[in-house]
């Protein structure tokens, strides 16, 4: 096995070894077919049931099922009163929706650099980013690891800031034994294909605040004050969108929810195998789980220490060489996000709605990528995987993937 597959050697992970996500069984078929055979295919009975069941699973009082996690994030930003020219803090490294949801409310994202070890927003840098225009924080729990919510909530309350938790990757992740999505004023979850709970597309908005719930519901359904399950008057009382889910998707979400706790346990088990098998590999920085945190391992994200490997050029170039070799071994790794958020065109241009809006409505905001060196370091050096950690994959698949990663790193010299 010493000869790399990219040079003609045998793959560490044979074709077909890693099973696809999500696993489908008769429970899924039962829920989906029952939805298909009933008469309400818009916001139907499965939507209402999904809201109740997910709220109970995550320990929230209220939930609204949406057509995406992005929609749920926008609902949260708007329901927390963020509007034209307001500033909202967010991590410099995440999926674009973590920040564009702020633009959807005509508010201004203000980025905070990340902590390299956790890959999350560096909580120690939050207060320096707060100005008199700051209204809220989007608290992203990236790749399934919670932020330090004790520190973040303390800062938020001291400065009278709302907190919208971005839990799109962090279903079931915990901090101090408490699930994410229960700390802030509201939270958003995604049920996209890649997520720990998959219904194809879809999402969930959750909160324990009834006033925020009602404001979010108006954003969710055309600015109306009555939900589709009530007697609607079809009058728009405020600016609203159409973010509702449909019954068929909700039925699939409900069936997958019955196994979500098992899925997360499988991810943690498979991650523990990878951590054990890859411990001590030269040049490989493994993900961490700090004290008080319960990781869900949505993504097993590692970094390459190019200095340790003696690489003198740009680290992203080494990462690309290693990535091609890893993929040739069948490990199913990938690069999740190749840009820090401040470097993306929509933020560099500062012209989301034309005439410089929303930035023209507020104070000066600096998006110079050089201000976020830790996020950039992470971006240039990371790679990760999702499917090999997911059920029905188990220890066999995790060991095979670890073998492929170890093999490439032990033969990096053959790539250079």
C-alpha cells in the first residue's frame, strides 16, 4: 500500500466502500407515501407535526419549518429587529448565507476573525468589533462545534445585542450539556442534502420568545399575521417573503428525525476512529473538541501544517497536491469553502441593492482581507469530509479513510 494511488498504486478505500447519505428505509417510505396520498401538499399536516417534533427534540418552545436554512437565518435577523444600516457581527469564515442573511434585512455585516483551533468566531475579538450601530450577533456553530456560548451571551447581554444562532451544521451539538439553538434569541437549522438531518432541502426556525416568533412568521409568509393553518385574511401587514416548507419535504424530515440521535452518535463514533488512527501524523492538524463542548462532527475538518512538511510556497498549493492524492485514494475529502467571507465580491463591492445600499446607510466598514489573517490561514490549509462519517458507514469505512490519509501524508515527498 505504500505506492500512492495517484501514481498507480492500489486505492486505500475501494470503490463502493463508502455508502451514500442519507440512508433510506421503510420508515421514510411510509412517511413520504402517506404525505403523497393525502390532499394538502403545500403547508400540510406534516409541516405542523415536524415543527412540534423538532422543537421537542431540540428543547425549544416554538419552531417554524422553512424552505431552507438561509430563509430561517433571514427570519431570525429580521425578527430580532435588524434593519437598514444596522450592523450585525458574524464570523469571517463560514458559508456565505451566514452573512448574506444580514444583507437580506438591509443590514450591514461586520466580520470577526476566527479562532484557529475551533474554526469558530474568536469570542475574544467580539467587543472590539462592536460600535453604537451594532444590533446583533450571528453566532455560527461551524462544522458541528458550538461556540463558547457562555462568553458570547455574556458579551451580548452586556451590550444589549440580540443573538441569532446559525445551527445549520450543528444539529445536536452541545455546550455545557445544552443543545445549540437554545442559547440565543432564536436559531436556524438547515435540512439540505449534506446536513445531519436531511430532507433534501428545507430548514427550521426556532425560538423561545413568542414576540420574535410572531415577527419571524410574518417574514415567513408574505407579511401576514396568520399562519396558513389558521383562517388567513391575506393582508400584508409588513414586508414579507415566501419561506414556507411543503408537506412532502416535511414528511421526509420527520422520518429522518426519528433517527437523528442515532446518526449523531454514529458520526461521533466514526470521528473517534479517525482521531485515534490519525493521531501523530506529521503535518496533519486534526479537529478539536474543547472541554464543555459536544461536537456532532458534521464535517471532519483537518488542516495541513505546511511548515512542518517543509513547504516553502503558498500553503494552498500544497493543499491542492495533497487533495488530489487523497481523492485518488478514494477518501472522499474536499475543500468546503475556498474564500473568507470578507473577500467575496458581494462584500468587496458594497453595493448589494444598488446605490451602495446597505453600506450607504451606515458608517464605514473595512473588509480588507488582511484584517482576518486567521480565517485566511484556515482557508488556505483545510480539507474535510462528511459522507465517510455518516451512517450507515462505520468503523470499517473510518479506518479505510484514515489509512488513505496516513498513506498520503507519509508519502508527501512523492507529490512534491
